[in-house]
């Protein structure tokens, strides 16, 4: 009996399963699939509008006090298209699907997954919440619990939460927690796999990824800076500083505090007792006096429905940056699923080619196209994913500095 050939749909579905299985950070975040592109196909730059939760003030007494709608939206642009090229012959199409996947698909699709994960790991630069000691690899239960504390104070839902760390932090944490009283099955899994595993200290999963980013902070001085103007408008997005190092730089992703500006719980609007950790959202080069204006997320005082800090920054308050100037630190990250999103869209299916197929599963869309190259007598094939990613609720995450 003649072998039945693998079809392009079978190959696409298998490729998508391999991609999903090889994602780490991207596997555990909010994944949005937009089927509005299912007929014509999406193009680079297509946008998705994502709604954020409404927040209001709770008022006292019997008299009704109506409030304006504070519902927030963010726009995510699907602007990244990544692909890998695969050549396979008609003879290989006669193989068993699993054999074909092991020999042809897995070596390439796993690299595509790592590339997507590495992109998504850049969301750390939108997160201000930080724990750990810059320059010290996290190795204790305390730092994991401190990250939980930050998320609790930001009113993040208790589940599902995840922690993704680099190989150095994974090794240190597994070793550091080996003497703790843990269920025997958890200890067994950690001993056999060298990984923290599932259901550890309130995290649904603690996993390792080589895609975790290292961040080089700006050349600004860590201490010595002060605010140079008061912030007077609710929702303001800039803080002016001075004295932070002549001609120094503040890099997008730099974390700093301002004396007197404490974080508030978004539900109760009461101070958490910890200084709010601002994050710079754009690069800034300071002048000869170490002065410049830093772009941050919108700031709201405790009296506002969207409260983030107890009071808006005033003039002359001490500014303290996290990390020594121009030093590189790994950015492990703890997060609730809804802190970040990865959105994919259907790419157009071209006509008049040898093979073309598209599939989506669990919020990820993939396309495979094969065509005959008459000039070189080859059958080139490409596997594409079109996606965008963003930190849509960065307050639900926490950086664990290494």
C-alpha cells in the first residue's frame, strides 16, 4: 500500500503545537487572537484596541454621587512578523507526522519560539515594581515573596501568577530553597528536573527562560538628584529632575523613587508604606547640571479614582535611581497573566502557490506557505507569525533584579 502524504494542514497544526510547547514567558500571559483578519489577512501595523478595567471612588452616605466613566483603553500594534524558512521534499512528506516533526520542524520552530519569547521579555521596561538587590542573583524565598507583596499591594488577582527567571537565578533558587519543608513530590520534581516547577510560594509556575533580558541602566548617578519642579496636574506624565550627573543618561526602563511619593493600594487608595517606583518610559540625556525631564506613566494622587501615589511630586524632593550607573542587571520577572499581552493576527493566504495553510490555537495564529522556485529547482517554505505585545497592566508585575 502506498504511503499517504502529509498535508499542509497537518504540518501547520503540528508546527503550531511545537511553537506553543516551546514558549515560556509568552505561554503564560494574556493571548489575544483577532479573528477580524480571518478573511483578508492582517498587515504589518494593524492595530487592536484593548479595554482596561474601570476604576471609581467609593462614596459615603445615602446621597447618590455619580462619577464620570474612567474606563481606559490601550492600543496594541501588530507590527512584528517573524518567520523561519524550511525546505522539505516530497519524500519527507511520506514520513510519519511525528518523525517529520522531529527531523524537520522542531529544530526550526523552537528557534522561532525563542525569538518570540525574547521579544516579549522586553515588557520588563514598562514595569516599575522591583525587588531584589541589583548585582545579586536572587536565591531565597524572601525575594520571591517580596515580589508577591508588590503584586498584592497593587491589588493583582491572586491567580494565576508566574515567575520567569534566567538560568542563573533558576539554579540559585532551586539550591536556596532545597532545605525548605516542601511536599515530597515537589522536592522530587526539582531534584529530577533542576527546575522550581508548579505551585511554589503562591506562583502557579516558576520557570526558566534563556530569553530573560539583561538591562544596562543609564549613566545617571544613583543618588544626588532632586526634583526641579512640582507636578500640579492629575494624570501628568513627566517629572523634571536636576543634579543627577552632568550629561548623564536615563534609559527607558530605569527605575527611581521620589521622596514623599508613596505607592497606594488601587482599591483602598491608602499608602502601602513603600515609596512608589517610577519607571522611565523613554531615553533622556541630562544637561551639564544633570537636569532633564523624564517621561513616566500617568500619575494620580490618592484623591483620584485612578490613584497611583499618595501625593504628586513637589519641588526639591530627593530622587533615587535603582542600580549603579551604566551597570547591566538581569531582569527576572514575576507577573499576573493579565499584566502583559501577546496578540496575533491571521496573515493573508496567497493564491497560486504550491501549498498554503493557516491555523490558530490558544490565541496564536500561524501561516505556512510553500512554492516552487523554477530558477533554482527548489521548494522553499516559510513559517510566519504576525504579532504584537505590550505591558497592558504593568502594575500587576514585578521585576526581580539579578
